[in-house]
C-alpha cells in the first residue's frame, strides 16, 4: 500500500469519526446551545486532519524522497491524501444519510425552522430557505460538496505542511 493511500484512509477515518461524534451529540441540528461545542469539534477535526496530512507528507519525504521535498510536491501529495479522505467522507455521508439515519435531514430542517421562528423570519423567506435547504440536504447533492469542502481545507493544510516540511534537494539530487 502506498504511503499516500495509507494516510488518505487514515484521514478519511478521522472525518468519519468526527462526523459520528457530531451526529451523536446532535450538533448537526444546530442551535445556539451547542455552538461552542460545535466549534470545538470542528477545531479538533481540523487539527486531526492537518496532523494526518502532515504525517503523510513527512513520511513521503523521509521514506520515498530521501529526506527532500519542495512545497509544490508536498502540496500535491497532501492534496492526494486529502482527496482520498474526502472520498471516504463522501461515501460515508451517502451511507449514513441513506441507510443509518435517513431521518437526519428532517431533524436538521426542524432545527432550522426553530431558528427561523426565533428570528421571526417572514414566510416568503422561509419557503425559499426550505427549498434550498431541502436541495442541499439530499445526500447525493451533499456528497460532492463534502469532497469540495475537504479539498478546500486540504489545500490550506497541504500548503502549511509543505511549508513546514520543505527541504529543498541540492541541485544534483533529482526530484520525483
């Protein structure tokens, strides 16, 4: 198994674990009382997935590239790890929302309705919001957005990891 695939699978499992924790704590439904906990879970997830991308790029640098890597190559390797993790997260989203918890979308919509009630949102705006929320809560629409979201975060994490881990090869050492 390649190092990229190994760390991509680990990254994907981190996303799955944090998604399960968020769902078990009811953070997917939103609400003001859980906002601080939601932010904490998000920061822990961000840190955990940064760590897996960092460790993957470091292992590639140290074991495949003789201790040398530039920021561009580190970025590409980190993005590959993130995209594998994103694919795993998207597949998990499809399975979870279709088979494990098919009522999740309804609960999220109910939570949104409560927030709209508290904010006294007019009915015309609610109808439009229901329509768009319903579209984006479709698992087949949500899964590609999961991949895009993970890829955007992967860009930032890969650039940071590459900047930390860069070790330019001397001019006589060929890069992969």
